[in-house]
C-alpha cells in the first residue's frame, strides 16, 4: 500500500473531494523519506543560485527507494507535492529526483534533464533492478 489513509480521510474521499493539504500530510507521514528528500532539495534550490537541485545518492534501503518510486510514479502524489512546494519535479533512474522552479518546465535545462539522451547517459548497471 502506498499511503496510510486515516478513516476520516477515507470518509472525506467517499463523500467528495479531499483537501489537498490533508492529502499532502498523508503523503508526508506515509512516505517520509520521499517527502523529506524533496523538501530538502527545495531548500537547496531556494538557498542557492543553481537552476535546479538534485539528489544523486541512492536511498539507504529498498524501503526508502520504494517510497520515492511510489511518490514519483503517482500523478496525484507527484502533482500535490509539486503544488505544495511550488516546484516542478523531474526523475531519473531509481533515485535521482530533481526540483526546478515551476517556470523552468519547458526551458532548456529542464528539457535537457528530462530528455531521452540524459536518461541514457545517467544509466548504470547497478540500476538495472531498482
């Protein structure tokens, strides 16, 4: 299961729309590694002058890798995190997540990072089974 959904949040969803703040809080508590990693990258991006901030360190275990994969493979989770933090997320390999300013989406650096060429150049044999 991707998220630990409270009975109240489930009832809210069954009765209509879910408030995004509540959804993000559920993501934060259910996928703490993914949330904290993205949050720290957002901090790096805002504190620096680089066009983006990215993680190139593999997660400490498969549990954390799974959290990251679940967060970034779900349109709802990924979109909510992007809106919550005010960034555009990009993802390569099993763990290389990057945060860009929202307005960078479609720009040269973002397009280069998300290109098939960059994906191929960032491959490694140890990523085959991740």
